């Protein structure tokens, strides 16, 4: 499929006489797609039951007649004020028991059946009017699930729905009491209606209770999304999409994706570096205007694994954002680099947010491709350059990577509930594993933990996978790849209790984790030969051969022919040693890269991206800062 560019546009924000000029300018800039409508409920239905589609009809006609392909959003992320009069109890409630208020967005509770039905009905109304319109080429469902910490709601609607969910899941209250270990602290229940939500307790709630609530909340997002999908499916043949976020772990994206056709996500590299990534001051200063070298690629590969490889960037940062603690401008060339990196990882569309910077409301300091006075912003020229380049280059076909990284949202919830260390983060562990692989020049596929077909991979990694699915355990045991588990892999049950026998309990790997330790910042356990463990250390027993040991004598890496277990969280030097040992077993070539350089291999090309603030020599060429290079394979 040909790679194309798009932009997010809000016709309701601008005088109607400017629409045609904007549409023509978008086409002239090389843009193909335009996303509209996802926040427009108050203009579509100004009062309950009174609709105004005239302006949207004219906007669709103007944009479509200019030759743009339209993505139409369902507006359920921004219910209008009158909706609260209809459903006063639809507001989400935070963990302290405070209801969210009107005046921003995403203030609804996913468990509220009345608003869920209203959102479904709006999707139906839009589908009936525009579902067969040839100018509508895709639909976006809602917007950014989980944004502003809105997956978990402690409302009465959520409490009632949670009780029903528990009754269906456990069938009997005795089974729930046993699974959660409620004999501890006399927490046993006589009836499902006795169970409250796990907030505002004196100290921590039962971890099994908390994890069950996380699973329930994720299922509520899945059901919310599915309701609008069910409304639109009979009314349109255009693909259905949702735009996920960066480092959003509150719900299971794999489960949501099962009802959709294409995955997309919203990429804000500089905002994420400041707002959502660990890193020392030197690292953040070095990449201040570029974003972390691995953050964007990680999410590209994560979301590429959701819908049979079909994915987009629905929102790409084109300039300074407004929501991070600090908001520098991108280094010249970075908008182009981010766009090309997405295409190298298989994106079908890169869509910039937004066409013109808004002069009002919460996002007025968020840059677009054009300034509020309609002059071109710096990102526009780079978007035009990308449009010219992709038109001149043949399509880039994807190929299976040599390495698979197994990713699991319930594992994140398990370790958030029971971190056993203030800085233990499943996402951070996965991200540092991904970074270690990328620093060796490797391309990676990120797969759900439910995957059982692992054929074709040379190296498979599953760090932090809290519970090993039965099918996956068998697949790993029989795989021809070298498989690395740990740390913290297979150490709890799905109810977040310690299993017997102790984990990881895998056939072909005779090792047992008998003790765990968390280490504070600034401390580590040196490993013989170089490198160290930090954050997390495990004590192992068993007969599996020891390949690396701590200077204090305990095993760090154990394993036989195929399966290996890593008993701690490696620092970068130790990661390099571990990967070198594993890669040697399967003749997987490693290419240690200069700091800031990253590669991506496709079926036809090798791409190189220079995130560093200085030039880098590679493949006989000089890549300037923000430079992109590609070579046929």
C-alpha cells in the first residue's frame, strides 16, 4: 500500500469561507487524508435530540471535492454540557471519590450504560448519514482511550458493573474468597454485593482485588469501543480505527483492537521525553529537541502488532506541544525524520496534528502546520518534503524481524499493584529491553503474550511477563529460537498470588525463583566480567547451567540449549553481554551503533535515523543531525 500523509482539521473552529482555501492548501502540500469531527458533538447536536448536520455536510463536500480522503470521528470523547442534565451520574470518579467536572474532555465513565448507549446512538446516526458516503474513507472511534488517567473510574456505575463482572468471572463468592486469599485480615465476603471498589481503604487493598478491578476496567473500555463498532459495521465498509497513546497501559490494547481494522497512535516525541520517560538529565538534554531515539519506534512496533500489521500515526507532532512540563521546538529536520521512521516501521499514513494552531482554549499553545495567523509554521515545509520524497520512492515492504518481544498489558497491572520496589515499571523494563536490542542494530517485532506461533524468529524475549499463558509456555518450550525469560516472568497466578510450585515452572528450564529483592536508585549488584543488576534481583535454585553470575556468587543468567532465565534487571553494559551470548547461539549478527543512531530493516531497504545532535558517519555517508538515510538491500 502506498504511504501517504494526512492532517487533523477542525472546520467548526474556523470561518466557513476559509475551508476551501484550507483544503486546496492541504492538497498543494501533498496531504491526502484529513481527520475531522471527533470533538464536535456540541455542534452536531446543540440540544438533546436537535441535530445540525448542515455545516458538516458542507465541510465534507468542501474537503472531499478538493480530493482529500476524510476520516470521520465519533465525538464521544467530548459529551456536551446538556448530556449531564440527561445523565447527572455519568461522570467518572477519581480514586479519592471526587467526580470529574465538565469543562475539559473525557469526563465520562465507561461503565455508565446510559451514556454508552447515547454514544452508540450518535455513532449510528453518523453512520446512517455518512456511512456510504464515498468521501468518507475511514472512521475513528472516540479519541485516545485512557488519556488523562480516565480508564479507572470509582463511580457507582463502575461499582455495580464490577460486582456483575466478578459474579460472572468467579461464579461463586466462595471461589472468589479462595482465589483472593480473603481469609487474610478477615476480608471474606458473604455476597458479591458486599464487594466495594478498591479505593479509600486504610492501607493497600487486597492485591487480587485491585488486579481484578484493573481487568474489569480494561474490559469496560473494550465493551465501550465494541458498542460503537457494532453500530457502524452494518452502515459502512470503510475501516474502523482508534488512536492509541504513548505509554498508556491502563487497558488491553490487543483486546480493543480485535474489533477494529487498523491501529493508530498519537506520536509526540518531545512531549514524551519530558513527560513520560525516565532518564537522567544528560540524556534528556541531549535529546531535548529530538525525543528519545527509541520511544517512537517502540510504539510503532507495538501497534504494528495489533491489526495484522495495519497501522497509522493519527497525530504526529509538527512543532512545540503545550502539555508537557517543558515544550521546546523540534530540531530542524525532526518532523521529516519522525515521518520517515514511521514509514520504515510500516505505517500506511502519517497524519500531522494539526493544520492550523488554534488561537483559543486549552491547546492554543500547541503548534500546527500553520500558525494562528495562517502563516506557514516550520513543520509544513518538512511535511511537504516528505510528501515529495514518498512520491518518488517505491513502496517499502515489511519483513518479519529476527527478534520478537512479547508484550502483555495485564503484566503491567500486576506489577503496578505489587511493584515491590518504588521504581519497578513493566513498561520501563520492556522499553529498556527494546532499547538494548535497537542499540545492537536489530529490528524487532512486538507481539502479544497470547501469541503461540513463534516460527521464524531467532530470538524471543519475555521479560516481566507476570503469568505465562499455557499456550505460550508450550510454544516457548518447543521453539527453535533462543528464548529469554525474566526477570519477574511467570512468578504469579492470574489472581496475583504466588503459585505452587514456584515460578517460572517451565518444562526444559530447571530453575526456580526463591527470593526477590528491589534495589534503591544508586545501588547495584556487579556481575562477574562486567555490567550489573539494578532495580530488581532474584535468587535462583535449580540445575540449569549458569552462564553469568554476580560477583557475590549468585546466578544471573541460566539456561540450556533454548530456554534462558535472567534473574534481575540489567544495566546497559550487562544487556550488551547478555544479547551477545544469546545472539551467538543462533548466528544472529549484532551491529553496535553509535550513540543516537538507529536502524530499521524492511524487505527492500535498510533505513538509518540520526537522533544525535552531531553528525554520524554510516554506510559511507554523513548523516547530519535529524538525518535520514536508506539503502536497497
